């Protein structure tokens, strides 16, 4: 998880022509006015980053626990330390580093974020630094110098927020032959699971994500992405690929309040290719059940709050 390599006096990732580009070009297209309002906000909620989210962070730290504020270290000099992002907000994030790392509040540096073969480099300043028994926690405040960089970073924050913010809307209800239970996140994002009424086996799930509906089943494994009515032919293939990526990032940040078997199914079906639209009649319970012949049945306690046990009479 942790690592340190000698620096070169300049951040090695900033070569000639280095330019940050957004992770998404067809979705999550936040406008400049919206990003400007984010810069002016005083407080920004932090979102916990899932342990399975493959986001990696690196910082170049000078290695001094104190320095003269009038003569700070050269930005990006020293050792390059890599670690995992613990939580993230619109203005900064916390990085879990090796306890051998050393820095001080106010040190200017660069943050490098790597995810699925893409990289994002952002100027930043150390906001706080604490060394604990097994790791060090380094918080950085980001300094955006252009709109594409802030857009790309905010798309990343939005993906984490969408996944981490799900909370239950209420108890499961029997409807159209299935037990249905839903969790809502920010915006119009809604996750619904459908289970067999007797065995409580998970049949499939539905995820409303912006202008798209994502549908998944367990057997045979399948994931289908449907566009909202009227949006089907607007850059369909490019949008579907980006929605698929956003879906994977969202799932990697789901909270434990979402049942474990549902999180596992959403992870498994997100790895392979998507199913062509219309291949399954998701609205037909009989059709849906045809794809659940080998699902593992789970007890009610695994997905619903346990009920008080009735005492067993004795004597």
C-alpha cells in the first residue's frame, strides 16, 4: 500500500505538454458556473472512499517536519509517497501513507491520482499531517489552476459521493410478486433490489442513474444499460461506456448499509460486457425468475433488519 521513491527536485509526472482531461465527456458535464460556486463554498462534506475503489494517490514530500514559511520547499521536491485515499471532498482529500513519511502543514506539492490507467495531477498544499502507529494521515488542500482539472476532479468526487451516500428509503414491500427495497443517493439516484417472497433470494436489481437505468441479474450474469426515453440515439455507445464506468466506480464505494449479497452481485456483473437493450423483459416476473434458477438462497436476516425473537416456552 505504501511506498517512497527519491524525488528529482521537480515532480516527475509533469513533463512538457502535461494536461489534465475529464474522466467523462458525455455525462457529469458540470458547467463552469457550478464549479466556480464550489470554489466559493466554505464547507464541503467529506465522503469515505471504498476500500475496493482502485484509486491511488501519490505526493512528493520534502521530508521536513518544520520549515520557514517564507522559504518553503520547492513544490514537488523530496520523496514520492504513494498510498490510499481515505476520504474525499470538493476541495481536498486525506491520504493514508507510510508512517515513515514526513511533512509539515503548509508544504506546497503536487497530488497525483491514478485510476484505471488515467492520471490527474493537481497542485496542492499540506493542510494537516498526523503520524499514527501503523500509518500517517496527510490531508491536502487542492489548488485548481484550470477548469478541465477541476471538472475532472469533481467528476471523481461525484462518483464516490453517489456510491457512498446511499441510505434506505424504508422497509421491504411486496409488490408485483417480489419483495422490493430501495436506497436513495444524491440527485435522482435510486437503487432497488427485487427478492423472492419466500426464500428472499436476490433476483435482480435496478439502478436509476441520471438519464439512464442500469439493470442487473445474477444468472446468467448480465448488466443492461437503458437510456431515458428520448435520449436513446444521442451518442448512445459513448454514453453507455461512460455510464458503465460510472457504475463500476459507484459500486466500489457502496456503504455496508447496502446488503452484502447485493453489493457482490453488482460488482460481479459490472466486470463483464453489458447486455444489449431489450434482451430481457425486466418487467415480467416470470422472465426474471427464469434467470435465478441457481441463485444462492439467503436468510432474511442477511438483508433486512432482524426482528425480535419470540421466547421459546420451557417447562
